[in-house]
C-alpha cells in the first residue's frame, strides 16, 4: 500500500501542477472557457468574476499539487483535492452527457480533450485521490515546519505572479495556431477523409443484387443501379484554424488580400471595441501613421458593429481601415484587446500586448532592415 500511495501521490501532484501551470500560462484564454461554462449553466452573473476566478483556480491547483508532493497540510490537502475533483467530475460528465461544452479547457491549447475524455480523466483522478485517502498514513511531510512554510510562501508568490504576468502580457509558451512562426494559410488547411465508394447493382435477368467498388464494363446493359454508399478508409485531419474570414465595410472578403500579403503588414486585433483599452490608441495612431508613410499595411480587425466602429473612431481619432472578423477567432488570435500582430506572407512574425506596444522605429530596426 505504501508504494501504491507514493505512486498516486506523485501522479496526482504532478498532474495538478501541470494542469495549473498550463492554464496559468494562458490566464485570459482560461477565463474565456469559464465564461462558456457560466453561460451553459445560466450563471451569467458570474461572468465578471471569470478572470479573477481563472487566476485563483490556477494558483489553487498548483499549490495543492505542491502540498501533496511535500506532504504538507495532509488532511486539508486531501479534502480539498477530493472536493475539487468531485466538482470537476460532475462538471465534465454533465458537459459530455448533454453535449454542451465541446472542450473542457483542462490543459488549455496544449491538449484538447473531448468531453468524454475529460470525464474519464477526472474519474481516474477521483480513484487515485480515494486511494490517497486510504493510504493517508503513508503521506508524511518531507520538510520541517519552518522550511515547509518558507517553501509554501515562495510557491504562492511565484504561482501568483505567473498568471498575472501572462494576463498583462502574453502567454510565455504559445500553443495556439496563431503563435509566432505559424503560417495562417497553412494552419487553415486540413486533410480530407479518404473515401471508398460502393455501388449496389441489380442484375436485370436474375434480379440478384450485389455490391461492387468498381463499375463493371457495360454495367448499364447488365445491371440496374440501386444505391451507393461511401466508407471512410482513412480519417482526415481537421484544419487548426477555422472560420477565419476578413470582411470589409463594403461586405467584400479581404482574407487572402490581407493575410497573404507578401510584405510586412500589421493587424491590430480588437475583438470588442467597447472593452478595448483606449489609452494605448495614442501610440497606435502614431504607429499607423508611420506605417502609412512607409507604405506598410496596417488594419484593424474587430467583431464590433459598424455603429460601434464609427463611435470608436470618433472617441480615439482613429483613421485606420477597419475590417470585421468573428469575435471568437479574434480572441484566439491574440490574448489582448487590443493586440498587435505582424505578418509576412501569412506567417506570424511577432505580436505584442497593448501593455508592451512597440515603437515603430524599434520594429523597423529589428525586422525591416534585415
């Protein structure tokens, strides 16, 4: 039992730390997933709390993982682990059974699990935690109380600082299809299923029906066509980027013109203009003006309505071309509102949060003069 308990302790502890770290790496993305759950359960009053709750859950998971590995606060740690996993097991079962949330967000964009895979994962964790309760006498502190308290304070400080940093800047490790170095057109392509076709034919003389995968010669003289079916022989690969279109104010599709521009160009992503940080638009206007003087394309992508766009232009004195794109796509492209993305030939060269909005001279010096 001692060995089994030690094994479960290591697996559960590391998994909680890893899960918390992955979510903390993309705090804003995790908050979007929480909003999705709130909407499913008709708890819209919780939406404003999504971000602080996302940060808290990340910190909570990481600390629980460390306290379990350290053997610290054994009774409290085990009960908190049990309550947490029971809650998430119910949540993932509900999502899977009623097919309401397509992906749990347990491991962010690092690993996408189907609802039933998420439920199975939580069920396994529940069993492991129950084993830990049974073998709790074998879970002993590794450090003395003084060292233990010091380590917990350090862990708390680091695990608090990390999600705050990724929220105020950008994910340290980017697993999204729009990450730096990724080519958007390539990420938008998938591999279709390989299909095999079968045909049911009826012999005109005997009335016998048979199924073939190739048309016989002069088949229409011998057979009558009855039916057909297809069989997937090799499953294709879905594109990582879907539903990405850029629409102009005139209703035209400008996706290819903008994304596949062979020269350096800039996309300012502001999925919701009403929620966008307006203080940075002084820098943005200067940046856009310098781009225009160098004949460098600079456009704004938003999901806001034409009326909201006109209102925003007046408030911020923006004279940059605006285009519309699906809001979910924009929130996926960059975890900042607004955020700046630089492309060349459809490849993401760099991106910046509005808290670290660059100067045009620095970007020009770093990239254009190469």
